C-alpha cells in the first residue's frame, strides 16, 4: 500500500481472437442491397463472412473476429446464417472493438477499419496497430498534481521499486536568429509567475507517429495532427500544459493581462465566451486571443496551413484558473494549473516540445527564448528528527531505513545530531511541513511493514453533554420530534429570524450549490424548510425541534453558538387523547416548562423585542429574558411568510447554560386537597400578565400553589384603556386542608396588593 489507488486496469482494446485478414473476393449478397459476401484469407484458412460495411472490397487488409471472439459490450462471435448465406466471423470496425467515437476517423465511423498493405495476414492486428497497451486509471488525491504526468509517475514508481528515472531527450539545434529581435512579451498582471516563449519555423503539418497517437488515445485525448498532438503529448509527459500559436496570426507579441469586464473571446471550440475582470487572458496587444490556463482562442489556432509557431509554457494563478475553468470549461490543462506546477518543469516542457517538433514536424528552432520568470526554483529545506518520525508513526523505523526512503524519493539530505535537513525538489509541491515528510517515510517504508499495536495513553474520565441530553429528553417528553438539518442554507435565508444587525453571515467561497452557500445564523430557517417539506406532502400537524450550531461574524470575531430551535403548527398533541390548536401560549408554555425543568424558575421573563425581525408577527412575539440578558425569541411567523399559523422559538443554549442554577428542590406532594378560586381584575392595557402574576405570588405567599391566566377581555362594560384579566388560583398546604377563612384572607391581601401596586380594581 503506497497511497495511490487505481480505479481500474485493463487493456486499451479489450477483445479476443482477432487476426489480420485479406479480402480475396467481395460480391453483393443476392438477397440484400447492402450486404456483401466476402472470402477472407486469415492465413490458415479462408472464411466466408457476410459484411455490411460500405467500404469493404477485394484486396483490403482487415481485422477479423473469429468464432468465439469476445468483443466489448458482451458480444460473442458465433457461426451463423445471414439471409441464407453462411458467415464464419466478423470483419470489425474500430468502434466495434471498443474505441470511443471521438478517436475515430471519418472512414472508421462509416465502415470497417482498413489496415495498410504491409499488415501480415494471420498476425495480431492490435499488436500491429500498437494498441496493445495496458491502461491503468489512477484515483489520485487532490494534493498530488505531480502525478498527472508520466514523469511524476516515474518518480513515484522509481521510489517504490528503487529504480532510477530516465531523463527525457530535450536536445535540438537552433538557427542563428534571435527570437527577441522579432517577438516581445508583456506581463501586465501579477497572476502570472513564469512565461516562456520559443519560436519554430517551417513546420510540416501531418499525421502523428503511431506511438504518439496511441498514447494520446490511451490517455483519453483525441489525436489531431503532429503539431497539436506534440503539445498534448508533452503535457502528459511532464505535467506542464503548453499552448501553440500560429505565429503569423500574431502581431509580434504576447501580453498577459486581466480581461476587461464583458470582453468576449471565441475559444477553440467555436463558442463565444463573455469574460469578467477576474479572468486571465493572453492578448496580442489589442485583443484577447486565449484564456490563460484553460483554452486557446480560435483566431490563432494551428491549422493545416500553419508554418510558424510560437510556443507558450507558463504558470498562472491556480485560484484564478480554477474559477475561470469552473465557469467556462474544465480541461486537461486547467486541471493541472489548478493543482500547481513545478517551474523547473516549465523549462523542461518547452525544450522537450522543441525536440519533438524538430524530429516529427521538420521544424527549425529559432535561437534564444523570450522569458519572464519570478519563480523560486530552489529546493525546500525542511528539518525533522528521527524521534519525531517515530513518535508520529508510533513505530521505531531504523535510521538507515528513514534515510533510504529519502534517497529513493530523490530528496537530498544532511544529518547532524539526530536532525535531518531534507531538501525537497520543486516537483513535490505537496510537501510543505515535517508531517508531510513523515507520511512519505511511512508509505515508502511500507505501511504493511509497520507493526500494529495498541496505543499507550493516559486514561481520563469520560464525559457527555448532560445538559444537552436533558434538554433533548424534555423536548421529546413535551411531544416534539427531533430533527437534524443542514447547517448550510442559501444566503437569503441565512439571517432570517435574527434581530442583530451587527452579525455578518459567513458565505462559502466555493459552494457545491447556491441553495447551500451560507452558514446559518439561526436554526429557524432550517426548521422552516422542514415545515414547508411536510406541508407540501399534506402533513400540517408539525411539532419539531433541533439542537444545533449557528454561525456568524461580528467585527473581527467569528461566532459559533449552540442553540435550541422549535417549530409548531396545526394541532399539538400533549398526551393520549389530548390535543389543541397551536397558538402563542402553547409555545410560551413549552418554553416555561423547559426553563422551569432546568432550574430557572422565577428568573426569566418575556419582554417586547427591542428590534423586531420581519419574519415575526408584530403582535405575537416576545424575547426571552434571563437575569437581565436576552437569550432567545419566540412568536408567530408573519402571515406574509406563512399562510397557516406557524409558531417558533429559539434559545441560545450557550447563554442559557452559563447561568448557574442551584440544586433542584423537590417538595412532597400534599396529602390534603387543594382549593381553587377565580379572581378577575381590571387593569390598564399596558400592564403585562407577568407583572400581575408576580404581584399575586408575592402577596399570596407559600400557600399559593399555581396561578393560571384563563381569560382576557376588552369591550363592552370595560373602559377602552383597560382590560379584564381572569386568573385561576390554586391554594394548598402540606399539613392540612385550608379553610374558607384562610383562603379569603389571602384573597383580600392579593386584591389589596394589585389595587395598590397596579391601580387595579376588582371586576364586578
């Protein structure tokens, strides 16, 4: 196990029992207007084969699938009779052998494959065509951009099998001219760190050699002509993308700059692209002629008449290329630019291209090079100790094995007093810190060679979120169902139900979808989406809650808070056979039950919001105040947002639980029956229920067991500035049954207190 998994491995052409044959005779089928009767010599015998290809003819060398041959797609060739004529095999097209249509010539798309006359009858046609390669499709990790090249894979395999990597041949002859005399380069953006240009003259555009075409096909790239194929071939070899311009279409210069807003460029695929100021472009000084790192322009492409070429080898800002390619087109080149490139490979690639153009395109290489280069090409120095390597891996690797791993990787090193100073070559841009080196040592030494053992670590007392569990259990006991939703919402929903203007939302730089591009600042938007999902499926009785995180930023501080959110609509079920339509007081009661259960009884109150979120109904909303601090909000969702009655509340659990509570005190249930009395008073409309309840409890003392408001009345018989508040009062004692005289005395005290402190009067 060395860290590089492969997706699949197999032959490029996955077919069996194929031979080269020659068509000796070809006549029309007597019972068809398109089938042919062919006699095909395969060396050992002559076969009768019925063929429907329009290009089959006498004297043609062809690929023959014999009886029993297995072709892609699960096809097995059998002897048979086609319209009364015997057929003992099949004459094949390349598409029937599994080659994708994008790799086929027009002739191959319309008929069988025609082999050259030098093909020997009876031999393996796949071997003759040099298509007998094995193809391995690697599943690479995102940080190993160096493995997107044959050279990178060679270094990897060389390290694993302790083999030396062979150098590319980059030799070529230059003429006596100097490119700097006729060609200029202008870099007008800091998003380009290196740009190299060479000029070649008098190229011959023709078909590429078979080995180049076949290797491109095996890599999934369509061959075009020798010049274009060489640019792609060098990219596969070195990992450095190149671009070739028809030099005669340029104006003696190339410029790298940022695109102008709404500037247009027609790319090689014939599509006109609208650009933005964040796109890097290549210009000829007046117009954009290419998208840096993504795709060239149509106006300067290599054509059959091209004679002179400008070669570009460059490195552009990987983030900018990523955004442009994601917006416009992902290409083989952009995938390499996005992961970062080795500046030393840039020189290697341009020289390799000159070598191949001279060899396979009859090119004359113009002397010197136009270069812009601000890159650092020095090896990275990282210090690490043997002790740290062994501590991290949890296994003692011999020192000589550690140093041998660095040698096999091609990393130079020096050892002094137990510290290794490792020089990491620029080709390994993924290695930045000592831990990266430790990973390399571990995998080259061999994960299978590291002995597994139980870790030794100090024991510590386990813990769990007791408060969170208690809150969850209480909410479930109150009849609500727990949900778990995404913390990502869209940017329009992120600040809903929030009344804090100073809180900024956090938007993802590269979201997978615009529907989930921002971290939520409240749990309520997530719950409301769940409510909408249920209503859309005709489920109207919704009682849900969630304990989760919310996020934001205030000034320079990032905020992550734990919150409890709940949403109720329709009918609320609070026991077998018990239900009621959800209203404001239902939600208020749930909050009170929870707060009392957690030990905050008598310390919280409900107050009018200092600033009202627009998602709440202005007449049915309240903030939850605990010890003078706002810890949450509750109320009805505004009718403009929800057609049905929907009620929500949200509590900041971080703020709630930081308020300490004393030990819970439990009272023995009295054996004596309680006594209930009703009291109706008239007070000013501004006086709240909370204020009245506190006055009543204070006046009544310990004999008052419960206070419930059961009616509010305004209208006939009541002054328009007043309201009638009716309470049900429950009295009781643990050691006796209260008498009417005792209860009446308490009631008189209550009435006197509300009259004095609130200006209330007893309703007649």
